[in-house]
C-alpha cells in the first residue's frame, strides 16, 4: 500500500526539489505544499486540501483500498470479509451519488453566475444611488421580481443572524474521547476475561472500565452480531452520552437526578422503552430521532437549520471519535451505565423502577459494545457514520452558498429601492 510522502521544510530539498523554490499547494494555491499524495503525486498543504472535492476521486479510492487491506489483514472468516466488502461497495455507491449531486450543484451555480452577469449588464448604465426605484423595478424580469419578494419575506422571518459550521451552538468543551493521549501509556485494555490484568492509574480523567467486563455470550445463547439493528440503538445511546457530557461540560454527576432526567428524555425509544424490538433500522433514523428530541428538550424549533445541522455533525464526529480506539465506546457506555446505577438509588418510587430497568438495559448494551469491540464489529457503524457526515457537510455547503447568494440579492435590491429624497423647495 502506498505511504504518505512528507516534505519537511527544515530538511534540505530532495532531488525533485533541487534548483527550484518549494511549490504551492495544487488545491488552494495559497500555502506551500508540505505533502505529496502517494497515488497521484498531487502536492497539498493540509488535510483539508487533501480531502477537497478536486481530489475526491483519489482519496475515496485510497480510503477504500486502506479499509479493504485492513480487513484482509485480520483473522476474519470469508463470510465476514464478504459482508464488509459489500458494505464498502455500498459506501462507494453512496459516494458516487454524492459526487453526482455535487456536479449538479456546480452546474446550477454556473447558471446562477450567468444570471448574475446578465443582471449586472442590465444595471451597468444606471446610477443605483440616484435612479428612480420604478425604473430599477422595470429592469427586473417577472421571475426576478417574484424571487425578490420571496427573499425579502424570508429575511424578515429569519432575521440577519445565521450560524455556520464554525460556530457550533453547543458549550465549549474538550471531551475525553478527543484526547489523543488516552491509552498511549498502556496496551488496549479490551481483553479476554480470563486474561484480565489490573489497570494502572492514569492522570487522564476518562471513564474506567468495569472489572470484570460483561460477557454477552454468557447473557444469551445467540448474541446479536454486527449486522443486527441493535447496533443503531447502541450508536444512539453513545451519541446521547456525548451530548449529555457536552451539555453538562463533563460534570454529569454534579446533579445525578437532573442528568438522568435528560437521559430518560432522549432515550425514551431505547433505554427507557418497554416496546419490544429494535428502535432504528439505520444510522439516519437514530441520528434524526435524537436531534428531534434534543431540539424539543432545548425548546427550539425543529426546523432551525442553523442549530440542527451543526448538532448532527458534532454528534457524528463524537461517535466516530469513540470508535477510533478499541475501548472508547466501551468506556462511554460503561460511564452511562454507572450514572444510571447511581441515579436509581436517588430516584423516588415513581421513577425508580424505570431507571432500574434502564440500568439493566444499559448493562446489556455495555456487553454488546464489548462483544463488538472484540470482534471488530464497529466497522459497519464507522463506515455509514462517515458517509452520513460527509452527506450533511456537502448539503450544508450547498445551502450556505444559496443563502449567501440570496442575502446578496436582497442587499442589492434594498440599495436599489431606497426612497428618493427630492427638494420640495
């Protein structure tokens, strides 16, 4: 498999760079290129440029080959390999669909630019500051007049405040699952029960693993595998834990009853549900249902895109971070289980039984998380969560472009329709 080539600015240039200045990034054309793509020799300056849509064909192929090679290197059965390869093919098909959508958006954007050029040509000979509003209005087509009125109404309803992906509307907090030093001082701690060893103390404030770890195969005769829809309930529960940690800035035990109340509200379809069967059939259902519950809990409009889309992306990023290390997902579910266990003791009689049943179910989820971690069963969740996140990012970028174009059109028209002040004397 090709490896990444890094151009170190402190070292003397190699043979291919001798006698010439360090070239710029082939993507942004602004920064010096510090890296070279191992496949197509494209020079780029950062991960953002490497993942740019101009380089998408190469990166998607690279990710696919990397995951395929990883699957082949593991001691899995032929049946498991075939399942994973089928997931990769599905992932590749979804990426192709995203690329097609992006191409269509580029064509639409080109048409919009042509329309704007035509608009500029029509107004080229007019002084907008002195022109009569009726004369300006007469230069607009019927369709442009309708669009202007619709955009003006939209702006009055929405106001001028818009938040983008860089302004994530949740409290500033650095969660433990984003700490790169976790687990760096010792080997991964998910291990067979008969070979368990005592964990050494660490300075990092991240949840401890229970001892012994629950064994799903002792809980039931035929444990659900990675292909079961139970995995989406586990994903939902993990995202609930991440949201609660962010919501309380990591201090989820300051008021246990309050924290458990939030968990019960968000997990009423999973941990606190008495309905048999699985709540979700895919990651999109799990994500959208959780965001609906969060928006309702925060008393915000469910259609508030400026809050909804960034929240979805943060939840998916947190879930993906939990799956980067073999034991992080287990630690998260374990921490939630301990929270519910302590909350049961503090609940009144009315809510104690529901919390007790939720605690037992969370312990079962913990056993399922351990089972998946030991058998590399989280790969399916990881691939589909990545696909969902990329879809949301592309969709939000397209929406943001359209919003900015609308704002510019409204601003232009407002300048053109300023009331004309005449000298009455």
